[in-house]
C-alpha cells in the first residue's frame, strides 16, 4: 500500500500557477449561483500569476497544502484589516480544490495559519465569509468560530451579506 502525503509549507514562486488554479476552481465551485457570473469571472481573472507573485514578494502570510508535489489548497493571513471585527489577526482566504474538501486538509491549513498568527502576537483572529457560502460558514462554525459581525459586499448589482467569525486561542 502506498501512502500519499500532504505537507503544509510556506508558499514559494514555484507555487504561483497552482495557487491560481486553486483560487479559480474553489471560487467557481463555491460562488457560482451566489456571485453573478460576470463579476465572478472578473474576480477570477484578476488573480493571475502577477497577483500571486506580488503576494509572495511582499512577504504575505501564505501557506500551501502540497499534495504529492501539486497545490491542493492555500491560506493567506496577517493583521486584521477591519477594526469592527475585534480580532488582532485575520485569515484572509482559505481555499481548497473541490476534490480535497472535506478531507481535513483545510483544518490543517487553518491551524497552521492560526499557530503562526499566535507566534506573531495575534491571540485572536477573525475570518469573513459570505453568508450564502454554506461550505465556508459551516467550516468556520465547525472550527469553533463565533459570529461577531455582519457587513454587506457588492458584486455588481447584487448585494451579499458577509459574516465575521472570531477565534480565540
């Protein structure tokens, strides 16, 4: 029997294409039917190689789930960007390829980012998710997140509610 290994590690330049692929696949999987098609397409196109290269070069908190030398998912994180959410750190994004969802890999990415945030002095963290994205809201609630704030986000003419979840270590 052969065992497949998943490792969580810091993103590097060789991961750019893989992260872009994860972003596109995860966004189409999660947001088709929630975000209008034209807006969704525009947002995915915006996240090409140039965007990812810049994120890596500026030293953003960016970890990947590496499964047999391909990128199965990623998490980006850092200082909380929204004071109304009352957390010191923030997970900006956590996405997995659809075929890797539900296998525990997202939990590993989340915990690794959370540990790094704590090591950097951020004892609490927040994560925002669109309320209609039941995959995300269910995941963050299962991870122990408590809803603490709501806000509106606009995608063209559509208005969506987003929810902030707070996590304490």
